C-alpha cells in the first residue's frame, strides 16, 4: 500500500482510533537507551496500527519486526495512553502539503488515537532499525538525556523506565538486554545501571543463581592469564 492510499483509505485495513507504540530498550556503554524516530523537529516512539484481521499482540510483534528487524524478542504490555488531545493533525496536514497528498479534514489519521504501549528488551548489537514513510531518521537516546518528543511519548518512555525497575526485581528478564551468553559481573553491572544504585556483587550472584533460571556454560581454556568468569545463558 503506497502512502497516498494509506492516508486516504487506511481505515479500511486498520482499526481507526487505535495505535501501538513500542519502547524499544537497549543497553550499550553501561547506559540504558531507547530507540526513537525523528519526524520534523521532534522525536517519537516506533509504532503502527492494528490490522483488522490480527490480534493486538500479533500487531505489536509485527511492528517490532518491521521497525527493528527482530523476532522472538522479549515484549511486555505497558499501559494505555489516551488523553483527549492525542492526535497528529498539525504534522499530518503539513506532511500532506509537502508530499502533494490530499488529506481530508475528517481523515481517520487526524482523529484522536488511543495507544496500547509495550516495552521490548533487545540486544543493542543485534537490532537493525528502519525508517517508515513518515519518519526521516532513527537514533538511540540515553533515558537520562531524551530529546523533545511528540505528544505524550516522553511520558510513555519514562513510564516504561519505572516499570522496568519494578519488573526486574521479581521477573528476572533483564538478561534480554545482553548477548545470549553473559557473565555474572556483566549481569550485575546491568542491574546496577537499571536500578541506579550499588548492589552487593556476592549477594546478587547468589540470588540470581538461586532462581534456577540461568545455565552455567563449560569454562573455556584460554592461554591468557587472569581469572575468567563463567559464562551463563538463560534456560529456555
């Protein structure tokens, strides 16, 4: 479907007034980052719409794959956002002018949208973001240094950050931000970064191993001197 058909008749293929926004979280250089897309002078979260013949969960997975090239990735529902002024009308009107596309004043795209939001934990090294018809660039941003964002997307990002802090203390899924194989010191550092606090390393390792969620891999014989920590992998 080309952009003109999408703008004019997209509501025949997608549920109107309902969108999905994804907080795609990565970890690099000991910093927690999220993936954002640029539209005009502001940034926003990767997102899309729910097709009339698919579930909301399938739509979220499809959007994640199309935006980040990822499948079988940790994805969790976050919250519903739906303030009364949640729409892109001013931007879309200018976009239509620039692209010489007719935009009806009652277009489905300029109406209010309620957003179902999810957060995804990804390996920063394995993600391959792409831009869409509306956005012009993508970038990774530190949670502590976010750019100016459209509508309520800044609130959505910060909500995901707070929820992640709560979730990792009893769900133990933070390892999805690391490579498939990782060391306990690497996992320890990741938890300190997310929580923003120091954690006793010995107690942390004992707690993680007591969950039974991680499989220790055979230790590799290396010729280089120094102690080599064991590698671990999350059990399937």
